[in-house]
C-alpha cells in the first residue's frame, strides 16, 4: 500500500475552517465541539498545536478565546505554528462547526482503518507475526476506528488520579443561615436554583438579599427585568449602603432575549463572575422557538442549567408557579412541567394563612415560611419560619422552628432550624 494514498484521507481546508470558527464564535455548537474534539482529529501537526492552544485558552476563566489570544500564546511558546495560524485567519470559518467536526472525525477514522490494514499487511509480508496475531491486531484496530473511540471513556481510577490534588468544591455562602445549613456551607459551582414565592411574598427581595450577601466577596450579576436598573439603584443606594460590594455587583437590564442572556452569562463567567440573579421567568423572551408555549418555557430552563454546568455559574432564577401545579402540591414553573427537572435546588417563600385581630387588622403580614423543596447538592429539605422586616425590606430568622406536623431533627451545625420534610416534586 503506497504511503501517498493517505493524502486522499486528509481535509486540511475543513481543519482550517473549523479552527477559524472555534476561535471566532462563542456558541453552544462551538462549545460542544470543543468538549468532544481532540488534537488527533487534525492531521496537520501545526493544526494540532493550534487546537491544543485553543483548548488551553478556553479553559482559562478570565481570557476570551479569539484569534488574537491564540496568536499571543503561540508567540510566547510555539512561534513555528504562527504561519499556519495566519493561513487559518484568511480562510472562511465554517458556518456549521458540528458538521465540520463530523467530517474530520470520519477522515480520522478512515486513516485509522488505513493504518490498521497497512501495518497488518506489512507484518504479513515481513513474516514477523503469525496470521492469527496479525488478524487479531487488525480486528482490534478496526473496532477502535469503526465502532467507537475508546478515549471518550474515563474510568473511576482515572478520575481518582485526575482529582487527587484538586481543591475541595468551592461553596459560596448565601448569607441565609437556614439555606447554608441545608447546603452544608453554601452554593457549589454549577448550581441552578429556582426561587418561587406566593404573590407579594417577597421572592425578589429574598433573591436580591442573597445577591448582596454574595457580592461581598464575589462578582455577581442582576438581571432586573421586572423593573429598570435606575429603579433598582434608587431603591438600593441609601438603604443598603455599605452592606454589599458595589464594585462586585453588576446590573444588566438590556435585552431580555434568552440567548442574549445566555451570551452575557458566558462572558460574565469568563471574566470571573460567580453568581447571577434573573428576575424573572415571565420576562425572559424566547421568540426564536416556534414550538408550543410549553416548549418555549422549558427551553429557558434547559439553556440556563446548561450554562451553570458548563461555566460553573450559580444562577438563581425567579419563577412564577402555575395554579394547577400549586393545587397538586408539585412545585413546577408556569407553563413548564419539565422546568423543575433542570433545577438543582428549588426554594419557595410561602405566605401563612392570614390572621386578623378583633378590629380586623392583619397581624401576621411579616410572617413567611422559607421552604427547600429540592436539593440535589446535599439532599436536605426543610421548612423555616422567617420574618420580613418592613423597614429594611430584608428577611431574618424567627427564634423557633414551626413544627406543623413535621419531625424536627436538631443537628449540631443547624440548631433551631433543621426541619426535615417530605420531598415534594422532582
């Protein structure tokens, strides 16, 4: 078999087009390709080097992947690949990275078949191995090439080595002792939290209170689609002065389009952002989805949960709850029965039954119950009476837990508020 025939199994133009696209566009499609592709997918050695740099930069939290940042990295560590990068810069980026990836993956597998057969024939003619050994080796290599790429699997032993010296999973305190106790310290990376509330219960107040607490040490972003950034500023500038880090709290009330929000969240995460609060589900627009209202709403939760997992963001999404779901006892977002399945945690601020004095005045307006309905981080659920302070517009804990028929279990790290309750809804 002539070595020249391998030239028919190479597509350097598609390699260039894919690399250009990966460095130029930050989309779900390019992200998916970056997660799946490996250097050996590319035949050209310089292309392998460039792709390795692309992967390295994509993993850096505060660096935007682009032709310029790849060029800077090559100048510092591998200048010999710069001419190839210049050729890539003048090529046309592919409009479909996933399709280009599939093409290159097929060429890669064909090359594996070629080398398996070539090496087998060489071994037969040279007489180094028996026909049985050669046949078994060819069969194994063909299986690797045709059936599946075994490198996509990672054993538990490999994970043990990979994470042997890793730092513990980072947790960020919400500043709400009851919630922190349920999460054993705070929200971990990648947690997607749904925050529900009865009408006028104060779900936005609780969300912004958590956000202010977290901003003391971490970059946070608030999407106040229920009101303007000016309104939020006027409301907060004096009332909460000195109670949060103003340099760490970013406010974005521009486009409410789902995919514009997704793009901003990705950029925020790459610049070191840790927490985002979106207010609220009903204000987020998804006009690009031409399906049913159920499909449009559910896509919101799918997209936001995906951002959490891929970029390590903690997103608190204030949601509306459907009346039919309220009656059934299941906590699900409005118009999306599947929305709650994408969440890692679900909280709800509930209003107690109204109580009046002899003169007909409402006497328990400031009482609320904070309920953890879902908690994939630790599996702990619970219910805690809290108090709404009308002067500070913040929530504080009451002195005693409300039993309400639930078994109360006091733990050393969670005295007075560790109320376990049945898990309601997924």
